[in-house]
C-alpha cells in the first residue's frame, strides 16, 4: 500500500498501524513494520480511530464505536459479524464459527484473511479447534503470528 494512502500511522508495541479512512468511514487498518515512521492523523476520523485504538491498548475490554465501511461478500460479512461478537479476552475456533454458519473452517479462515479492519473486527480471536493459534493475515508463521500472540496475550485470552 503506498504511503500516501494512510490517514494516520499509529506506533504500537507490536506494529505500526496504517489507518485508512474514506469520508466518515474507517475502511482499513494495516499492520506495518515496527520501523515504519508514524504519521499524525490527517483528518478528524483518523484522529478518533487512533484515540479508540489507544483506548483498546490501555484496556483490552474496550469496545470500539466506529463507522465501518466493509467491502466483502455476504459470506465474509457474516463471518466478520460473528467475529465481532467474540468478547475481549475470549476466543472461538474456526470450526465453531463454521458450524454456526453451516460452512467449513477453511472458508472461515479465508474470510478472516480478507478482513481489512483487524483489531476492530478482531480476527485474532479466532483460533484452531485444538487450541492452537491457527493462521493470521493469511500466514501460518512469522511476523503475523507474533502480532496475533501479542493481541491474545494483551487480552488475556
């Protein structure tokens, strides 16, 4: 994603969060490398997104109240709605969500990987049925799993 597409870059302990907005909608949060320079919010909504993300970092039970513009298939939107219902500090499995949606765990995993608003839509709370971490950001190891571990640890899950 080109640098000029972000309306803020918020440094955190696990990543720099690249925040994208359109009009009054949050449209994306990207995990950027830790050495990415921060960027002060460029508009009112980006400032509010940063404020709420900082609230979450201070209190893992914080509930986001942001207007989201979520592009995806009807199935992806159902998965994301299910994920948003998982409370902070808790997890659910790909298999459990799939069962509730009469689907497959692999399809749930693909929908998680297509989530463009992580943390707010907390796909990090979805783990493998056996209690293992599972994937994150379409990866099964490396930097993405480090982020997932950090977020789950932060929430006490």
